[in-house]
């Protein structure tokens, strides 16, 4: 076998001697943990001893570590040399050797854009920018930084005020007059804790004159402006003492009248919610003491009330002798002693829809890939692709034929969700790395990621994991010798921890209701204990999204706990077509948030406003179930534990599609494109899925031709039939000199 070697750089070709080490040079292709093939590489260093080669490699290394030098191997076939290998020198492994002879030593592999992608996969890039990290102009997509409406999610919000037993009497600011006088007493609590719905303006009890009550009375509780409140419930319990006191012991006091009127009003001009007579519980004090007091104790509940401001007070009558001089009258004073009391306001609150800039999922992956590779490579995904995935771009990217299972989702961050602007007035941007995005999506969808050649170029494919084990036969191998079949413990999972790393904080109301949290499952296998963790860093929790969305009311620069987080939101594609007499007058397509649940059995709060039904932890676990069926004895996933609302169940809200409305001569047709899902209970086990692969590795050495090696290189996801059994590549090493190839293959479940 006659071989010829050359280095290609800039526009030049330099023929060289066979590098030292080429006898052992074995390019290797191996699947990564995401099922895809990353790069073809060899662990063998090649030594280049030609003086010209040494000079070129040294000069390029010292000029730029990213310099491109290609290593080409050609074989003489019938007096014509055909190329059998082309790789790039990895200058990051450069060594200059001076021993018995001079040489330059480095590794050779499938570098270039593949290495660039791999080396930058953890780099956060600005998804909103149309310029790469190196300043190269990128395609502009219509659905990057697109504004859509985000509907409100109904929250149950509770504000409360309370008093523990107070040890001393508290003086009330009031100027008494002689005779029977009505006073208006506002029994404000000493402590308060408010949710996001409103405030208790004051934290000490006070009185005003009855004649001035409508003018001087302060709101007891008021809702924040901009929040729509429905179905408010008020629970209250008051227990306090009112004391009329005189500083002179030799003056006999008159009494506080035993009855009082308790009133709750919705605003000064609003309706009366409560008007009841309260009877004091203490009898008259003995004669000769310097005070007179009565205890009032009562409570109640009001349901389904509506108001903006709430006024709460008692009208209490006290009697002061009318024959007193002004000086004697000044000796009278009024005091209160709160006991154990509370006043709770529990509301269903919903904020009107707000807008947010979002990035559709497929475009986001494409933009990040293009940014880190200077537009040399982009993403092609049938799983996340849509027919309009590349809308706005000038390049002829292949459109998806249909909406993929994960295509109807978008991303945003906390800044965008709450419409935050920097001090200079610019809108906040979103930064994300390909590694974080793909790993987070894998936790949801059980996907794979790898390089693939198609339509004359290389792509980053992001697909369901089975896509990387294609039903395409590469060639057959029969009767290989020394075959070893072993169990693959790395692919034998017996426990699954799945869900989301971040969801509504425990300090926020309603958090016990969220079910976009964490679930744990087991196969009950005893021989192996291996956990697979599929915890997404994306935030899907409707409550976290709603609390962040509500911050759009706050027009300040305060940090918010979710500002830097990336939110994922499920959407639907809505097309509205209007036509009259067969002529289309309007045809508008938009993406809207897909919200609403049904068949929940009262396990979900306000199901009609819940979003992200499609990506709940139990549904994510169902997409992972087939990875837990690949070994003998597997019998599905048994639910063991979870966090927050694990009792949640239901399915998406049903919407008829298409909907046709005729009015006069105008026909309006509305069509909805939505993701598919089923009824799911979050705390139930998952039936065994049909396995696709075996958790085994078949290893052997076998000689193949150069043509077969090139078939593997260009189609690493096809199968090789070994003695009739379909097997997919796990790892393969090819020797150019001998053709002997080391195979590690994954067999099909059969």
C-alpha cells in the first residue's frame, strides 16, 4: 500500500515524509454522553521531521493557536492517489523536540469548527445579538426577541395582622368632652405581614370623634393598585379592653356603655360589609377607683367580598360627668389593651396580561451555535423545529416538515419577564450557553446532541435520543473472532431524580401548590443502585413566572431573585384567517401562551390559569422511561417521593380546532397548533416502556476497508449488522496501515 502525505495551509500544499507514529495512528470516533458523535480524534501524537514542515508548524503555532494546518493522507489506487484521510493539527498539543533529531509533535483530529463548538459549548452568549462572539454578522430571525402577551396566573394571597397579649395599656390620642360621647375606635394590630396583594397602613390602634369618622378614619387595609382582586375572604377575631381613666382617685367615674357597634366598610363611600352590635363582657368597676373598663371579644368571617380599601372600626359610647370644669375634664384619658387578636385578608388575585420579549427554542439553539462558531455551523432539529423555525433568515435552511414534539416552547429571563430596563433606558438581554440549554432540555425531553452531515454540510443535531440510533444499515460483519459481550453498568439506571432545580421560594405564597418541582422514581432493582439525575436549570414553575411577571409593576432597579434565571414557557400557534366570497382579506399567525388545565379533581389551584402543563415532572419522567427498560427484570418506574404539590393531576385545557365563525358574508377560521399530552397524575408510577437498546457492549477487532471506514465517518448513527444482530456504534478505532478496527457496539433490544 503506497501512501502519500501532505500539509495544507493557507493556499499551499507541502508534501512531507511519513510522520513518526503514523503506524500506530488510529482515528477514533466515540459517542458522547448525549448520544451524539463529537469529533474524530486520535490519542497518538505524530512527529513531523521534515525541515519545511517543522518551520511551517512552528511559525503557525507562534502566530496564532487557531491557525489551520490540515494533514492529508492519500493512497495510490491504480496509479492515481485518492484521499483517505484529512484532519487538522491540534496546535494546542504542540511540542518542539530537539534530541537526536529535530521534530514538531502534535495530535491530529477533526478539529476546526467542531473543536470551536466543543471548546465554546459552555460560553454564555447574548441570544439577542446578531453578531457572533468574534464579531461575525449572524442571521436575523423573526422569533428572536419577539414580544408576546403573558397571561396572568391566579394567586391566593394572604395578608394578616395580629396582636399577642400586650402587657400594658396603650394610651389613645383623644380629647374627651363631657357627657355621653361616641368615639370611633380602630382596633389596629401591633403586627402585620402582607403578601403581594396589599398593606395594613398603620400598626397602632387609634380613635377619632364619631362626627369626624368619615373624614379622619384611615384605611384599615388596602389593595395594591393594578392588581385585580376576586373572591376575597376576611377572617377576624378581636379581643381588647377599653379603659376610661381619671388621674384623681377621689373622683368617681362614669361608665363605658356596655354595647358597641362594629362596622366593616368597603371605602368611605362604599358598601357596609358588617354592622353588628357587640356587647361588652366586663361588669362595672367598684366605686372609688380611678378607671372604668370594658372588654370586647368577637370574631367572624366574610366571604366573596370585593373592595379596594377596607375600613374597620367600632363606635363606642363613653360617659363623662357633664358638671366638670375644663381643668377637671383634662384628667380624663382613654386607653386600650389588645389581647390575642387577628385580622386576615385572603384573596384570589390576578394581574392583567403583560408583555415580554421571548426567544423561540429552535432559534435560540441556532443563534447560540452560530455565535460560538462564527456562523460556520447551526442547529437542525426535527424535535424542536417548526415550519417557520428560520423565518427571517436569508440562508436556505431546511424547514421542518411539521411541528416537532418540543417545538412549541420559548425562553425568556427574569429581566425580560418583568420588563426591566437598565439605567440608560436599554432593555435587558438574555445570555445562555449551549451546554446549559441542551442539558436542561435533556432533563425535560430525554434528547441527544451531536454532529451530523446532511445536505452538503455539517450540522449540530438536537433530537430525541433514539434519532442517534438510526434505522440505516452501514454494512455487515460476520463471524468476528474473540467477541466479548459485557453488561454496561454506565447505562443501567435504577433510580430517577427528575424535575426542576428552581421553583417558587418557600417564602412566597402558594408555593405548596406548584408541581413543577422534583420527583423521584425507582425500578426496584436490587443488584444495582445507580441514579440518573435529570434536573433542568430552566424555570417552568407557573408561580415563579407569575411572581416575576408581577414585578413589572415595580418601576425600580431593585434586584429580583429570578432576574438571571431562564424561564421556559409553552406556547401555541394561532392562525386567524378571514375570507369573504372566497377572497382572503386577512391571514394572521401569532404565538400565544398555552394555558389552562382540566380534569384536575380540585388538586390544582386555579387550573384555568396554569401554564406549562406539557412539561410537568411526571410527563418528563414518561419521556425518560424507555431508558429504564434496557436490562433484564426492568418493570417500569415506581414513584417514591417528590416536593410541593405531588397530588396534582389533570390534562391540558381542550380547545376545538378549527373554529369557524360566520357573520354576514365574512367567515373567520381560527386554527390552533398545540403540543400533545395526556392525563397525568404527578404521584403515580410509570409503566414499562418498550426498550430500544440493551445495556450491553459488544467488543471485538475486525478488519474493514477504507470505504467502510469512511461510511462510518459520514454516517456514525447507522447500525452495523453483526451476525444478524443490529448494533450501533459506541466507540471505534481504525488503523490506516492494517485496516484492523477495534469495535465497541451497543446491541438492539430483541
